[in-house]
C-alpha cells in the first residue's frame, strides 16, 4: 500500500496514454475496410488445388508406407532366419521326414502325460521323502 501511495504522490492520477474519440465504435468498420473484397462477402474459401490433392492422397500415402514397413520387416526377418541356418534346414527336409519326426508312439505320450500330471499327494510324497 505504501508503494502505491508513494507512486500516486509522485506522479499523481495523470494517465499518460489516451484513446482517440470513437476508436472502439469505428474499429470494426476500419478493419473490414482493410480486408480484401473476397473475405468481406464471407464466401466459402476454396482450398488451393495442391492442398486438396494432398488431402486426398494422404490416406493412400499412409497405406503405402504401412505396407512398405511390413514388407521390409518380413524380408528382413526371412533374411535373418536364413542366415541362421533355420530357413535352409527347413527347406531341405521333405514332408515325410517331418511326419517321421513328429510321430510319437502311444507309450511316449503316456510317459509324458504321467510325468507332467503330478497331483498334490505325489507332491507331498516327494517333499516328505527328501
């Protein structure tokens, strides 16, 4: 409060800036007079041909880029896997060889099923035995 009183006593209530008469009442008409004739009529602005073309082509460009990224990723994965030897090894194996590798006897299946199916009683028996 003291600083405000000090400033008021030193400079008084005089305002250094003034607004010309009718400034705000004539402002809108002066601004409208400076605008080009097209915009004063509030006509719908038509986009420039280049921008309109870019707006139409943007979805196609996004689709092309997406397909390109997926294709490059697929090709890179295949190249990487073939250099590791996986692709070449699988290409040399016939369907019959794969069927022989996959075929499992019933005894093997039963043994695997018994191995993985441990109930609580068996677990407690193993823990109590050790």
